């Protein structure tokens, strides 16, 4: 049984000594193995993982390696468990932890910064200067589960208490896995200025972050909110999440459409979630003078940018990473208060044992998959109907 020294457990939540965990071998090669259940240290808890969503960044990591950084290098063949958008139940407490209780349901954000660098001290812990320096004699205390430390495609994981977000019983496991995605959208809008009530916002790209970007912008009072994309079914979900206008860029020029909808003025903010090669230039022509563009996605190749246009028009460009400044807590508040229904983007649930199938659904967008969730205790072998 699991009884590490200094760790508090509870008879109602027995923890086994070992667990099932998926590990990354060569690129795109996952194997289900037994691993010891990890041990929480000071300011950490052990989370029993109840559900984990697959993110496009997981697919990126498993294929290319970056932005994961394990022991200072690529994550392949290092017994590394990916997965970062998970939720679960607190199962054990590290020494001194009284902020959370065993049995409490939580969802997680990803980055536990080192807490001592300049950016962490500013609340920008997703831009921690000690990113990935958490092994051997370079242990700076930074953790980003699923990126620089083991993640959530397993049964248990250790989390710093700063990465936990308490959730109400009215929120399902599947919905709780989406808090971090909404948190990323929230962080982007916060970095753009935050007070977007009455301001015009364009969201480019109806992926999970773009769709929840629409929902969060609308919940913050932005008006109008315009969503652009290539697929009508995704744009329709955007409408249901609050988009005032949707533009299918296969049918209409996105810049002209945004200019038309805003009476020629352009929008005040652009949330770029498409990663399309020309997105920065398009965003620069949608936004009005002095406007702000948040980059939450990126193309793989280097792209030319019309810098002169940005400079002449005093346009601000923000790159954002993850969900800093406790944005997940604000996202969770919106979701638990039912300001928007994030469940609209959850499409499939599989058992943890069926992770490779779940990944195939997410990668190939089989059956219009958007957010695919894996559950440790779901019935094996078959997908469960989405909520
Ligand atoms: Zn993610
Ligand atoms: Zn730091």
C-alpha cells in the first residue's frame, strides 16, 4: 500500500503503490506501463485523475517533442507521461498541506513556476525563467505537468497546490477538464487589457481555445464578438457560445467581413487562435489603430509579417503562453456560474486504456471530434456518448 513518510492519506481513499501510466517512447509511440504512484512533497498533493482531455499541444509534443522539455531535452524514451488537461480527486496531502482536503474534487492548471524568478514574482509563472529546470542538481522547483514533468495520461499525479482549482459538484468531470482551456482564453483577454465590455473582438480559428475565447469574451461583455473559421459546424458552435457574427473564410474575405460588420472601424482586439500562416497580417488589418492582437497559436514555418503596418498604426502584439495570473480561477468562476456552456466543445469520451484510439479521434477529427476526454474509470473499449 501507499504510505510514504510525512504524507497524509485517508482510509476512505486507499491509494495503491503502483498505477497504470502511458509513456512516450519514440515519436507518436505510447505504451501502457506500471509506474510507482508519485509522492507529494511540501505544498503538493496527490490527485487521483478522474478525467483528462486531449489537447492539440499533446499531439504536438508526442510528434515533435517541443514544447515539452524533459531533463533538459526532448521527451522521447525518457519514461515520460504526457497529458496536461486533467481533473480529479485529492487523494493524499504532502507535508503541511491544509489548503485542500482528501476527497475534494479539483481541476488543474499546468504551470507551477519556480516562485523565485522575476516573472513568477510578477504572476507570469507560465513564462517562468526556470522552465524545465527541475531535475538533478538544477532543481529550481518548476513543474509543468505534461510538459516538463509527468502529466495526466495515468491514474495519479502530484500537483503543486498553486495549480489546483476547486470545482463544485454540479460540474461534471468532462466539463472540469475544459477549465484550463477557458483559462487560456481568459489569460489572453486579460493580457490584452481585460476590460473588454463594449469593445469589438474578433476571434480567429474555432478550435477549443478559439471557441472558448468567444465564450469568455462574450461573458466579459465584449460586443460584437466575431468568429472566423473554415468549417460551418464549428462556427455554429461558436454562435451557440455567444458569437454575434461568424465568418466562413472560404466564402468571404475575413478582413473585409470584419470591416463590414464593424462599420469600417475594425475591431479593438483580435484573439488569434488559428495558427494560419497569414493570420498576423490579417489580424493587423482587422484591428483598428492602437488595437491589440493576442497570439495564442502559431504556424510551424516562419512567416513574413508586415511590420510597417503594425508600427504605423500603433498595433500591439502579445504572445501568450498557457494560463498565467490565475486565469483558470476566473474561468472556473464563469463556468460554475453557468455564464457559458463549455460542454458544447466536448464531443467524445474514451477509457484510459483506449488512449491511442482517443488520440486518433482528436488528431483526425473523426466524427467531428473537438475535445476528446479519457477517463480512468470509464467502461473500456467503447466511446461514451457525449453529454
Ligand atoms: Zn492544452
Ligand atoms: Zn519562475
